[in-house]
C-alpha cells in the first residue's frame, strides 16, 4: 500500500490517503471512506527477479542526462538490411539506407562541438570516481560546462581546466566540500590556472556561488587529523562565535578551520603539530600560525 496526501471530501481533512493497488481503491486514513474504487494501474505488467531481467524486460531507455554528449537521445540506424517484417531490402533502398547511415554517423561523431563534449564528459566520468561526486553534482557540472561551451569560453583553454572549474562551482552550489587543491591535484592541473578559470566562469556566466560552509571544513580537517570528538565539538563552538562576530570575513575557510582546530586541540590537551594541521587543511604552516595568533588576540584565549 502507498500513502499520499489529499483532502477528503467526506471529513474535509488534509490527511493521508491509502492506495491499495490490489483492490484498486483509494481510502482516506482519517474516516476510512473509499474515495475512488477504480484507481488506474501505473505499475509494470511484468515482474523481474534480478537486475539483468529487469533491463531486458524494460521498454524504457536510459534517462536523459546532460552528462552525455547527445543527452542519451541519439538515434542509431542499424546495419541489418531488413524491413519490419524481416525481408531483405531492395538494392535502391539499401543504397539509400547506407547513405543515411553514413551521414547519421558523421553528424553525431565528427562535429567539433560533439567531439568537445565527448572528450569533456569522458573526463567527467573519471573525475566523478576520483572525487566521489553524486549524480546531481555531475548533472550540474555538465550544465555549467555546456553553458561555457555555448559562450565560447572553452576556446583557447584546456578542456580539463574548464571542466575542473565547473566541478568546483557545482560542488559549491550543491554544498559539497571540495577545495581547489583537491580538484587541481586529481585533475593534474595547476591551482592558479583552476582559480583563474573559475573566476572567469563565475563572471562570464553570471553565477551566484554561495560561501563555503565553515562547519564542513571543520569536520573535514578533523577527520583527516583523527582528532577526538570533544576537540571537534569545541572547534565548532569557536567557529560559531567567529562567524557571528565577523572575524571569518575574507579568510580562507580551510585555513581558518585548521587554526581553530589547532586552538581547540590546545585547550583540550591533545598533542598535534601545526605541520599536521596545515597538511590536512591544504595550507601552509605560516597560515596556521598567523591565524592562530590572530584568534588568540581577538578571542582573548590563553
């Protein structure tokens, strides 16, 4: 049985309705009245007991995806020279089908835009596995990259750099913590080039990228350094105070998170060096030291 929300005409309450697919009835859960007794069947008329059987019996194709060069809507003319009834084609019809098949292949595989998208989305598949990206982030990345290609922003730049910038923007918009260093290292590009391309896409495409959540940075650095839960909770309390007081404005979230964790570890008695914190946060030891001194002065922490 499935539950839906609708207003019952008998009790006039916006409650849950129960759908019984076996009897085809729609029942109100409040008063028990049968709202409909002939519900349309929307399930498949076949059953599958494993994944392979479900794939062979399903008559629906793959879902539309922006992360495919043809969005999954391309047509392929088969090479079996037979009609619908299984009889062989005439010589003239066969010649026509050969020409159509050749032009269909050329238009799908040899246009510059198609080649660009094929290469970019093949790189995106590898990046997805390396960064453990979810499907919504992959779709958002493909959308941003397609917009960049339409505006001509890919011309004169490498495909991996534009794609990596799209991945970083998509992660920021979806609230996933991925730093520029993480994406640059896994894509084998320079951080400076990635940052420059990211700023270009944000400016030219007029994107509104939200700020990085500092709490996620705290959790990420704490997990990498294997600090205790007590230290992590204390660091989150300090981060809340820092954010509300405006001290975090204009500062790198990962560097600030590393400094706060170092401060919290000092207060809780855990022994960890500034070098370990800096490596986990992806910043230099000087950044941790300067942020730590600034926090001690402005928060009045001994």
